[in-house]
């Protein structure tokens, strides 16, 4: 496992930030780590990256224990915290060369150029970091997190404050990086998780309340089955309500309907109804529950 967390508890004074949580992240996965403000996300990430110790339990990264082998863990991990700590008076290339020197990287000049090309900083590489937009500063943060070629990336709110174009660019970059590295990211943007994450872990009040693939999580949490059905001609609501197994009917637009049903085999009844009424079913698709709805169900 790239990350292995077993029964981790973290206590600040009298407050229990993490309550005996356990999870694992397999190599090559992009995992979304979700939760309300104050749920314990950043605390867990700081423990994984050796910034703070856990009160009890164990954490290992690529087989190295965060307490017993912190230097080895840091060699395996790249970290972009929520508040990107950049030296604003340094130039982009100068800063990345400085970080490379901290890690004692061979051929720093070549590695800096490689990172600049990878994250799309070519046109900004000779500027001071303080003169960059928020999107480009995030790119610099990603470059410094990857400059020592870690196997695991920990990204805490990597797209906070970005405009829609910057969001799309950074998401695409994370997805590309995720083909070669294990990534764990926290975010409040559900669409981001749906777009790029293989797996979703949801934490609430310091406890894990969900841990599964994003698609399975949506499927398991669904409280009803909803079909989107489009006919070629108008039909009355009261007629659709006569179909055996249809619980509720709602018009979406024109001849497009949302039908809440008991179970999937009601589809046959819908087709028989259409044949009887001389209607053509143009589309029929099962609606999945949004991750935002799943998140609300589990954390409120």
C-alpha cells in the first residue's frame, strides 16, 4: 500500500480531532478525502506528511512508519498544503532550484526545467512568484511538491480560489500526474472528485463515514431509483402514474420525464405502456445520485 492508516487518533487538549480511523490507499489511485470544515482532513494529512504526530495508532507511507522513519517518508511524499507557502520575492526558477537543493537532487537544472514543462510554467518561469496569478502559484506549488519525484502526492485544497479556466487546467494536470503517482487530495468541490478521483473517503467529526469507489458510493447511498425517460409525443402525468411500479412522476421538459420507480424491472412496464399508447421511447437512462447528495446524507 502507498498509504496505510490504522486506528489513528489525534487529540488536541480535550478535543478529539481524529477518532480511531483506518483506511488504505493503493498505488496509482487518486483518492478524494472529503469532509465538512473541522472534520479532521488537514490533521490527517499533516500526520501522513510527518508535520505532526498522531496521539495513537500507526501510519505508514510506502512501507515506512511516519514516527520511526520520518526522513524516509518525506522522501516518498510531495505535499501541497492548503495555504501554499511560497517565497514571493524569489523567481520561479530560482525557487524550484532552491527546493531541489534542499532535497539534494542531482542535475537540479535539468529537473527544474522538467517540472516547469510538466506544470505549464514556461511563459512565467522568469517572473517573481509574487507577480503570478493564483493559478500559476498553484502550479509552482505542484512543481515543488514533485521536484524530488515522490511516489505519493498529498494535496490539501489544491484548487481553492481558482477561476473556472484555472480549475479545469489544474484538474487536468492532477489527472495526468495521477497516471504515475498515488494522489490523495482534499476538496470541497464535489464535481472535482467526480471528475478525477478513483476512490472517495468521507470523514465527519473525526470518523470515517464512507470509503469506496466514487461510483459505488453513489450507488449504495441512493435512496430511490430514478429513470429519465423521453417519449416522441406528449403524454399526461396521470397516464404515466398508472404504470405498475412507478412511484412518482415529474416532468423535466417537453416530453422528458423523471420517473421514480421501485426496481429496475419496471422498465418492461414502461415499454409496454409506450406500445399501448403508440409512443416511441427515445431515451431511457437511470439517474445516479450526485456525490454532493451523498456527502450531505452522510455528514448532516
